[in-house]
C-alpha cells in the first residue's frame, strides 16, 4: 500500500554524539504523534548507522543508509556492501542521490547495478533522480527524468516495486533554498506515476510512494505535501534540527 514517508538525509554531518542527540530529540518530538501509514526515516553516516539502529529500536524511527556499493565484497577500498548493511540491521538504502551522481560520478549504469544489488539482497531502495536547472529552463525536465528512470530503475521486475520508493529531487532545488512550486512538484509526480503505470501496471503505480526533495522546510512542507501525487519528502538541511524535522513530519 502507498505510504506517506518523511525521510531525513543527514549526509556527511553529525559525529557520534551529535547523531545520538539528534535521534533522541527527534524521538521526543514525535513519540506522541499519530503516525498511521506514515514512515519516519533518517539516514545517518555509515559510521553512525549501527548505533542509530540500536537507539531507534523502540521508536517509530527507521534508520537507512545513504549509499552502498553494487558488488558483494572484494577490493573496493572505502566502500560498504549490502551484506554489511544488513548485518547491522539496515533494511533500506538511498541510491542515486544527486550528490552521488555529480560529485562521485555515479552514472545511470552504475545506479542500475546498485538498484539490482540492493533489491537482490532484500533491501528497500529509495531511488533519487531529478533534472538540472538547464534542463528545467529548456523545458526538458520531463524528458530527463523519464530517461533517468528508464536507464536505472524501469528494468526491475514487477514484484520488486513493493521494495522501491521514488524520490524526485530537482537538482536546482537541493540545498539552494529554492523549492519547486507545489504545482511543479505535482506535474512531475503525476508524470512519474504515469511512467510507472505505462511500463508496469496502474496498481503498481498507485502503490509506489513518490517523495519530493529540494529545500523542504517547516514553512513550505504542508503546501507541497497537499498535492495528490506527493507522498512525502526527502529532507536535507531541515532534517538536521529535531524541531524543524518534526514540524515537517507534522505537516504530512
Ligand atoms: C537532499 O539533499 O536530498 C535535499 C533535499 O536537501 P535539502 O533539503 O537541503 O535541499
């Protein structure tokens, strides 16, 4: 069933103590919220994942990884495999974040391999994609997003869609303070759902959660989340403060 999801991507922020404090703060903020059919997710750095999993055990917070390597094991210095994530209790992984694409040169082909490796290992994939400013300005945003989906995720088996969450993140809105308007988000999310319906079934498309990411804040979350095809958000900067993040969760 389609779920509401608010996910915080903590990127390369917070040491061990700061991570602990943030989770503790978030737990307090949301412990009494009626979170029916709403998932609250946080993605701390690799080194803080295990303690975050343990700390969140008795709460409604899920801990996920920000990335993983596509290979099972071997000579890949500095990388982390699906098996390693699973061994510390991780059940989901973010793949294709625009910073992985632009800074670490992860192209569509690599991301397709990561998607396959994660799904084959029973991990849920939170798959990120989105157009750059130039593509938006030249009215090529739908084309670009369609191509990113086709090249990295539309090849999966129909039964694997229950383990996929899509996150539309226009690159021009990530960390810039500029947000897609609710109408721009809705247009894109409806387009994405339609792409899934055309390539699979309407039922699969209706059940997949599609998150919006890009400068979501307590002040704009409610308007964006009110759109029918926006099922929640992937939040960067504003997820680093328990009060801001919980205000966004309350807006869902
Ligand atoms: C992100 O990095 O996924 C993101 C959406 O960041 P921000 O909310 O800071 O724009």
